[in-house]
C-alpha cells in the first residue's frame, strides 16, 4: 500500500471518528434537554405548594398556593416571567406566610382573552378581585419590575386590600411614556409590538431570533440559533409543559425563556406605546399609598447614549421615596430580579419588613 493510500485511509478514519464523536455529543445534549428537571421544583413541592386556577370574572388566573403558615402574601413576578421565577425563595417564604404566587394576565397560566385591555388599571382591578375572592383577606404584596408597578397600583387604589407592600426594583417613572423609549427594556417591548403587528404564532422563537445580541452577551456567541433548536427539541419531548432549558447556565435567563414561552406580546407592546399606563400616573399613585412600603433598588447603569440599563436611576428612587408617606429604601448589589440573584437576602428583607410593618 502506498503512502498516499495510507494517508487517505487515515484521513477517512479520522473523519469517521469525528462524525461519531459529533453524533455522540448531540445525543448527549439531546438527552440532557429531554430529561432536565429544575431542581427547585422538588423543593417547592416539598414546601407544600400546589398549582391552582381560580375563575375571576372572565379570567382563569393561574397561581401557586403555599400552606397557611401566616399572613397572606401575594407575589407578582416580573414581565416576561411567571410564578416559578420565585422558586428559590418560595420554601423559605412558606415558613412565615400563606403565599399566593400569581401569574397575572398575559403570563404563564393566565392567558388574556382576545380584546383584554392590557392596562395597569384593568389588570390591577382583576388582581384586586383575586385578593377579595381567593385570598379572602387583606394581604401583604410584593412585586418585581412590572409586578412592582402592579403592586404600586394595588396599594394606591385598593388600600383596603394591601397591608404592606414591597416594591422590588420597579421601573418607576422610567417605564412611563415617552421616557420608556430611552431604556434597555424597550428593545424587548419593541419586539413585542412588532410581533403583534406581524401576527406571529410563536412569540418565543420570534423573540429569540430578534434578540441575538442579548444572547451573545448573556449566554455566548451564536447562542440564539442553538437555543431555537433546543426549544424545539424540549417542546417535542414535553408537549404542553412549562419550558425548561437546563443547558442555560444563567438562572435568570433560564426563567426568562420559560416565561416567554407563555407570554402574550400584547402586554409588552402596551409598554412600548404607553397604553399600559392609561390612567396610571406613578407620582399620583405613590402619593396615595398609605400603608408601609419598602422600595428596593437593584444595580443599574446609564449607557453612553443615555439609555437606562436597569429599572431606576438614583434620582428616580429618591423621587419615589419622597412621595411615599411611610416609605423605606434599600439599595441592593444585585441584578434586576433580586429574588433570583440574592434569594437569601431577599427572604430576610421581606420577612423583616412585612412581619413588623404594622406594629
């Protein structure tokens, strides 16, 4: 056999080995995708939480309810997420509260009917009815991001239902129109508006493809294309179940993807065009809050072009605090979803504040 033949055979053998290795690697990745279970779910279940659905007017509101171990506490997640984004703090909160972890309209297990008004006033009124009909007593309320804005609306407009409120990095003032256009968040809201206008039937995949820079920055270069295929595979293996992509190393990004899989882009579009705030002025609402209120601010930055990367500036937080009659402020070295980034700190903060708020 000639050296040339030997070289050709060695090349073919090496190529075949590479192909086998690649196929093996893909099989391993597929197995990990198909069999992944978020470890937090076991802890949430063990703490006594049960998923339920309550009919509130024309809404079927999905929520997770914990055991009755104290005063009622309503949790309102960030936009694009769902109730499970609180999984890291749910067991500890269940030790001191009767927790109601709610998917508000357009998120998770609470689909919004066609024509449903995506406004703080309408969603806030439906959440108030949930507290009346399901919780059955005035409750402590904590909300993150857009959930913090809804908590603000509830405390201002239904003081009979809110004992005390924790506002976890809410975009006070920055989310109001037209200032919203000068925030990082509006890049996603603009994608929502485009999706509504174009009529896409798979918002998550639409959003991933439109948000390649986000995934390049937060996951890795080229991650968006791979994530699209991972989503398709996980859906195939677990049809109709919440989307769990265990290959994503960042817990916040993983919960973000789970939430976006059952997210109504009309919600984000209403932030983009300002209609979400119809009849809801942040300053007016803050002045109206009479119960104890804890305002918690996470990290933020302002880009070179003036775009706000975060929920509030120091000036926003200071203005908000000055308007609250019984306000307390905490600055936290954490990312926007504080209860995911610093869960132990969040639990201590919430317990210390709410369990002594009305003494």
